[in-house]
C-alpha cells in the first residue's frame, strides 16, 4: 500500500528517497534472517521453521549398530539421537527436542559425533554430493566442510564400535500431540518434557543445546513474570 502512494508523480529528490526506503524494506528480511540463524555456541536463536510438518509422531527405527534412530517412511533426513531430533536439510543440521520443531540451526563444529557417523544409506534425501560415497560409511564431512573443520573435529570417524553407547529412550509421550494439539510454544514444550522425559543428554554437543534451551526458557519466563507484575 505504501509503495503505491509513493509512486504518484515523485520529484527527483523524492525518487531518491523512495528508492532508499524500498531498498531498506527489501533488505530488512535478509538482515533479520541472518540474525535469526546467528550462532553463539553453535545454536541459532530463536527457534525457526524449516518446512517440516509431520501429521503424527514419526515411526522411528534403530540404525543397526548405532545409538541413532531414523524414519524410513519420510522423504527427508530425519534422525533421533541423545534425546533430540536431528534434521539435515540443504547444507545445514537442525535440532529440536520435539519432532515438529521449532528447530535450531547447529553449526558444523557442534554436530554430535554419532550424528556425523550415520551411514549414507540412512539419509532419505541425500544431497547430490553424496553420490558415489560408500553407503555403509559416514558422509565425507571433511571434504564437504573443509580442512579447518576436519582439524577441529579430528577423529570423529574413528571409534571403537564395541563401546558404542546405548540409544536414548524415545520420547513416546509425544505420540499424544499432533495436529492442532501439538504444542508450538517452546515454554509449553519444555514444561511437558520436564514432566514426561527424564533423560539427560550425555554428549557435550547435545548438552550445549539442552542447557542453552533451558536458559532461554528461563529468561523468557522471567520476562513474562516481570511484565505481568508491571501490569498489576
């Protein structure tokens, strides 16, 4: 509506001002998006939507020999590990404690090792650069993310398979929540989770997300309490 009013017989100076305003409006979503996926400890703030909307709780199947589950019936790369759901989409990893998000973007430096180790064959929608890679081996993340990443994550693809940890219990309580009953607000999700799911993440990368999620929720609750007190 504003653009239509601005376009009525502008003068030369007005044209320049209008152009500046239009460019500012067009650039605003880009800057907001960049802020939304900025990383501190490797996790984006706040939660975002990545287009996943399952109609019901996923049918998770154990990846043989790994403490990881996947859903063989979906057409995207969806996993469960260490008490969290992990999705690889586009070029990025995302994590959530609920199967339909909201999701947090995780930087490559903070992806858990057993998520990195998931064999290629269990990616239901592998990116084109996976083509030709051994189906029973992990993706060649070092080739994809570069030498600096490979040096920081040295040894991620080497482990004693006899000492593989047991998988985390599935959060089956989430079966009750689907469609309109699915809680979209993180505070509500965390409240339900704290009562129904006692598992604590064991891998440092997952613990970072878990602790940061709780910290954010605590700050939001304090902010809401303060606003209520100010209204009263």
